């Protein structure tokens, strides 16, 4: 067996239907008395419900989270936490809200309780991201890892089918890249393959029957596994490209990951055949097949936009995106070649199948 290193993340996970009711006890476990509740503007009603559940432990609601965590938004949230003398943050929502909680924790070390309502996976990672001057900077710091994650599948029932599909493929991207990560290990690889399998099965049902409780639970289970993968090993070309497209061109996070995944997987198919065979197997395809086209077909069946053009990417920005993605690249099975990356981006912009 090949040598490997596995480092577990010190987080507590509570997973059950209706788990939001356990929030007061989980906050109490952390010894917190004044909790700041974070959300996006659209999820203010849910944040208010969380405040009601917390009762006297709720110090206030800050519903100003936005995509890619602009530094000015992060500073405003830190100021709000300080003004309220908060000793804990509860981040309820998707990656934008949890990312805002991490921005607060990065400077203050306030503990975070995450209550995910999408399949983003950020709640299981010590990874943070901040956007300034059209550039998204990411890093790892154990201070930003949520202390407790409460997975309540009932909170995902209101997530629209289209958003659920894109968010699920975003989670799947974490698992795909974990399989060919430079520091991959057997434990995370098992989680990654199971995550892909669970998400693939669940999303097919959710897009047709959004209120299917069993599949909502299975999708959130898959997202938990995928998030664990994301937090435990390094990511590669796919995440570098998506951080570039999101931070520089403000593209929607989940839809960008979904549109790019078939192309980035195909880019690596000859350099990481074993890993991508496992992806194909988890998707229920022929293990001899290229995972890229399988992922492209999965997006098509889920009615996810295939083209970056459809989600706001300007064609004149493709050269800049290719240049930025090739600067300080993440470790990747296949060497990063600027011309090949530019061609990949063109196909993704057009919505063409990977080739």
C-alpha cells in the first residue's frame, strides 16, 4: 500500500431531521451567551426563526452575507459582532453565510456553529475566502473551522430544485478533486466516492420531487461527506478556475462549479485514470468511460446551465481568466498549460461537451 497521511478535522456534527431544535444545547456546549446570527438578506426570515429558537442567547441578526465575501462586507460583520459583544456566531445558510462567519473568526477567533441550508460543504472546512480588487484570496486556518455543524434536512426543502441541483454538483466537485488530490488518502477517497454516489442518486429525484424527505436527507449526507473531503485534502485545477471566475467576474458560485466540473475532470482524465474511474463508477456509468462526459450528461439531465455565457461570463474575459488561473496554480495531476486552459474555458463558455 502507498504511504499516506490522514488528519481528521476536530468538528462536531449533528445530523437529523428537525435538528435545528438542538441549537440551544449546542451553543450552550460552547459556553456561549451572546450569539450573532448570520444570513443573507433573502434568508432573514430563517435567521429570525433561529433567533427565536435561541431565545435569550441571541444577541442579534446580521443578514448581510453575499457571494465571495467581499472584504468590506467582512469588515462590517466583524464590527457588528464587536458592537454586540458576541461570543459566538451562528451561520445559517449556504457558503456565502458560512464564509462570512469564517471572516469574523479569522480575526476574532469567535466559535462558529454552522447550520447549512445548501450543499456547499464549506461548513466542514478550515478554508476561507475573501475577495478584494476583483481577486479572491483563499487560505486555511483552523480558527475558521466551525466547532459544530447542525445538519437539518428539513431546512433544505425550500431550496428550489434548480438551485439544489447546482449546489449538489458544486459539492460533488469537492469529492471529484479529492480523489486525485496530491495528498489523497484511502479514508477520504472512500468518503469521496460515497459522496458522488449519494449526490448523484438524490439529485435525480430532487429536481422532479423537491419535497422528497429521504432524498433531501441523502443529498445533505452526500454534501457532508464532500465537505469533509474539501476540508481534508488539497484541491486542484477545478477549484482554482472557479475561484478565479467567481472572484474576478462575480459569477454565481454553485452554477460556476457545475458548469466547469465536466471540463476540469476531462482535462485530468489521462493523468488520473484511477481516480476518474472511481468517479464514473460512483455515477453508475461504465468504469471505462471518461468521467467528464458523464458529468456533462448529468448536468443536462438536471437542467443545469452548461454554458458560462448563460451565467454571466463575458467572452472577452476568457483570456484574463486563463492568465489568472495559470498564476500560482494549485497542484494538479496534469501540468497546467495556458493554451489548453484557454481552450477549456472557451468550450465551457459555449456550453460544448468536454473534449
